[in-house]
C-alpha cells in the first residue's frame, strides 16, 4: 500500500491530477501484482535451491570418491608393473654378466 501511495504522490508531483494518478497507480499495481514474487515465494525458492545444491554436493562427493578409488587402483597397477620390470631387467643384467667373458 505504501508503494502505491508513493507512486500516486510521484504522479501527482508530475502535474497529473490526483484521481488520474490514483487510477494509474492502481492499474500498474494490479498489472504487476501476480508477477511480483513475495517473501514466501523467495523463501520457497531458496529452500528448493538449497536442497538442489545439497543433492549436487552429495553426487559430486560420491563421484570424487569413485575417482579416488580408481586412481588408487591405477597407482597400484603401475607400481606392480614397474617393480616387475625392474626385477626382469635385473635378472637379464645378471644373466648377461654371467655369460660374458671376464674383462682382464
């Protein structure tokens, strides 16, 4: 109501007669009444957004946990293969040293 009165006074200050200013202000407020969000609308929207963000956060945490698990598995595989390669290389080196003629 205060906003409507403020608009009426502004229109009256702009040299529009008072009844016309009141009519214009009433029409403007009736036109935008259903389009304007109320405090309750904003609180419902905030609640819905908060719930959505919490679901997204839970999904991201689960996905990151799965990625961490896969990374640990890949790390284990790489270390196993690298260790196997070192053992094979050492065996080949020792075998080559055994069959090479001695150096004098």
